[in-house]
């Protein structure tokens, strides 16, 4: 004999309990279909080009900035005589280097924004529009016909 117990309030309500639609019988809802199409997008040569374009900027800029920051830290620790050299009044090289860290950070951010506007965003927008659009033939991949 089956007994029916009251729903546990700590568990999330099931779709029928919250009045939502039942999950599709085939198990492929809109989210699953979008996820499947996104996995296929990884194989697209345009997506690979998009990743390559991003890495062409991010890796060299990251290395350059990290090297510049490391130079500042090492000189502050081991070249105190150089860093304490007065430039103008009480302004010394260490303070100039520190301020240039901020300038270089904002400069890299601006360069990145310009780079992505020109080289990254147009292709990313194209791929996103294709990914989020409804497939022409349900269940078909790009290039396949019914």
C-alpha cells in the first residue's frame, strides 16, 4: 500500500506543482537544444578564429603588463637608490613608476576595447546571432537538408 506524504518544503517544487509546463517527452527542451548547438559551435572554424583573435591580444598584453609590474616591484625592492632619485621636487622615480602603472592599466583597457570593437565583436555577434536563431530544419545541422 502506497502512502502519500506531504511535500518537503526544503525541496524545490516539481514542474506540475508550480504550475509550469511539463518537460518535453523527448528530453530535449529549448535549453538542451541550445546547448547542443553551442557544442557544435566549438568545431566551427570561425569560432576558432575568434579565440585566436582574442589570444593574439590578451597573451602579449598580459605578458607585457606583468613584466612591467614585476620590474616595478623588483626595482622597489632591490634598486632603492634608483627608485629614490628625485625627478622634480619631492617626486621620485618610484612615484612616477607607480603612477605609470595606473596609466598603463587604463591604456591597455582602452586598447583592448578598440581591438575588440574592430577585430572581435563583429565575428562574435555573427556567431551569437547564428547560435541563438532558430534552426531552419528542426534537428538538422548547418548544411544539412531535410
